[in-house]
């Protein structure tokens, strides 16, 4: 039984079905997708959560092929030529080629000399925060102006708190293998050429014609009757003879179900609640993982009302700029079909670890605040023609220096309770592509054990639980 129909749960279910397993997926919301949601409004396309995937992403691309969605793929627009950052109150393009970066006046002379010294900084084997890692390797100015903005924009996170091994494991790997990041990137470029997979400037962003939600929709359609949307798993207990007993609520009525194997693909705070009655320490370890609130504000403008050419991915703001947004994505530049003709679309991110209280403001205040940022930074002259807000009360997981111990502990819980598995963005990386890769790997690992454990039938609803809805084939 898979609990949670976000991209992690859907991928696990899809892969297990492909292996011939008998699967039922329970999703609390009326529809699957979790953080992924694409909404069409008046010719605009509002992505409630993720906007894009980053290639190369072999597991995601294999899944997309498998569900027949490859022909719906859209690539990053040709007009995406810049990465903008806010620097001293102004929007500035960050040169992506190292030599251009060193020649430009984006950084002070001191900072540029410090960047050039990176190859001579000795590697450090242990874990550290992203801020400590970046300051040690590249100096304070690079961290405070570039990395802080990137971590805020991509992870809604605080680099002073996040573990570099958990969030950027590839950087730690490059450091330990090549002795320096610069050396590792040069080596990668010599090996793979300018468009090498490791070159961040050339990594390709992609989505689908009608939004990123086409992927969960396609997965759900393949899983058909195995999906039980609107079914919230309220509790999870161990059965005396092995296996699990779940209490599932649907339309105000609840009933008990027994399962030989359970894959928890819910966010960490929910997994913590489900474990609490019988796995206190595991529950506390998951509950301690912060998920600060995040608000997504979507604004549609007439193109003529925006002075900035929006010829980039978007603009990110480091904490020291004290802006009301973490960043704004130029959604209609990023992919075609995100705004009607003559219009542009911006997607702003507010709150996160940097300013969680801002994400909890009233929608009208958020719309006003982001419009004011767009006015100051991008020269927007008139009010938006469309404005929408999506709140994420529990935003993205923020793995700190205690995260490795948490993951180790989760592995021990799995070993101690055969048939119980965990998947989700707190385990194998937050991006959609990472979630897919980790879920596919997990499905491979659990396929055999699920097949080995004979299915346990669903119990009749208890009298106190009221009338149960008709059991689906997968519940039988
Ligand atoms: C605003 C935002 C922007 C993002 N941008 C990007 C991006 O551009 N690119 C990218 O790669 N990633 C991005 N991400 C990250 C990525 O979207 C998520 O990490 C990923 O989608 C998480 O998938 P998941 O399946 O692990 O979890 P979720 O999507 O959270 O799915 C968990 C599911 O479990 C269900 N559930 C919860 N409790 C229960 C219960 N008791 N019973 C049954 N079901 C339950 C939930 O309803 C949900 O459907 C973004 C995330 C956010 C929030």
C-alpha cells in the first residue's frame, strides 16, 4: 500500500505495478500531484509548485517516456539568456562563464582575487553548512551575493542552517575527488565539452505544454483504479502477527485496512504523526525537520507595462538586500504558453526559512507586496491583469547538519519493521527529478519484499467507523 500521491508516491506505485505488484495508493487530497499543480486561468498557466525539471534527469526522462509524455515536453525558451540577481537594490545579470565573471565588475576586486584562490583551498571531509562551505571555498562576498540568493530561490532555505552534504552532495563529491570545485568543473568540461552535464550554465530546464501537472495526471491515469483520492490515512499501527493496520478516512467516515507492506510517501511532518504512537524517536526525528511556510504569488501583466525585457530565468534576491520576495521567475519567458499574447507572467516566492512570517500574510497583502517588488525591480507601470496566491503551510524540507543521522535512523526503522518504507522529498533530494530517481530506486529495493509478503485482506469496517465505501479491487 502506498500512502501519498505526490510525485514520490506515484512513481513508487508506477514502478511497483510495472514489476507486477498488487498496489493501492491512498491520497488525502481530492486529486493526486501533491506539490505539483498547474492551473489554467484566462490564458495564463499558474504553476502552484514546481515550474520545471532540470535535465539531465535519466530516471525522470525514463518515466516520462514510459507514460508516453515525451511528445508533450517543452524546453526552456530561447529568450532565457541571463541569470539576474538583485545587487545594491538593482537587477544585475550574473555572468555565467567564469572568465566573464572575473572580468565583470559584479564583484569587488578583493572578491575576484578570492574566487581565483579557490583551487588552493584545502578540502574538508566533514559536513558543514552551505554558508560555511561557500565562504571557505569562495569567500564571503560570493556567498552573500550569489549563493545566499540561490539557496533562498531554489530551496526557500537559509544557507547558515542547511547541510551542504544534504543539499549539494555533488559539490562535496567534486571537492573530495578533485580537491577543488574549480578544478573539478574544469576537469568535467575537458571530459564532456562545453555542454557537459555538470556545467550549470548549460543544464536544460523542461516542462510540459500544459504544465508540469501533466506528469502526475499521466501517472494517475496509468494507475487507474489503484488510486484512491480523497482517502486520508489517519493512523498506522503494527499488527501483532506482522504487517500493518491503517485507519483511512473518506468523506467523513473511517475504516480499518490491513496491509502487508506500506510505503509512506507523505511529507515528513505527516510521517512523524503516523509513527508517533509506536516509534517515538523516529517520529521526533522527522518532526524536527523544519518546513517553513512558503507562498507562491503569480502575477500576469500586459507586456507593454513591463520595462524590463524579462530575458532570463528570473531574478533572485539575497537576504542582505532585504526584499519582500526570495525571487521572481519570468514564467512566460521560461516556457511558451504561460501567458496569452501580449502578456507576461511572473511567479514570485515569498517566505521560506528567511522570512516565514511573510508567507502567512493575507493574499491581498501578498499580491500588493509582490507587485510593489515588480514595480521597483522590473519597472512594472500598471497593476497586474491577474494575481493569484498559493500557500504552502509546510513548504520545503530544510535538512540541517543533523539530517544524515535522521536518514540513518529511518533506514534502521525500515530494517526493524519489514514491509515499511519511506519515500519523499526529505529523503533523496527536493527536486522533482530527485524525488523520481529516489522513488524508482526504492521501488526496485522493495519490489521483491512486497511480492514475498503475501497480501493481507482488508478488515470489515468497525461498527464505530460507519459505512465504508465499496472496497476497490486493490483493497480486497
Ligand atoms: C513552491 C514550490 C516550488 C517548487 N519548485 C520546484 C521546481 O521548480 N523544480 C523542482 O524540481 N522541484 C520544485 N519543488 C519541489 C518539488 O515540487 C517537491 O519536492 C516534490 O514535488 C515533492 O513530492 P513528494 O511526492 O515527495 O511530496 P508531496 O508532493 O508533498 O506529496 C505528498 C502527498 O501526500 C499526501 N498526503 C499527506 N498526508 C496524507 C495522509 N495522511 N494520507 C494520504 N495522503 C496524504 C499529500 O496530499 C500529497 O499529495 C517546488 C516545491 C514547492 C512547494
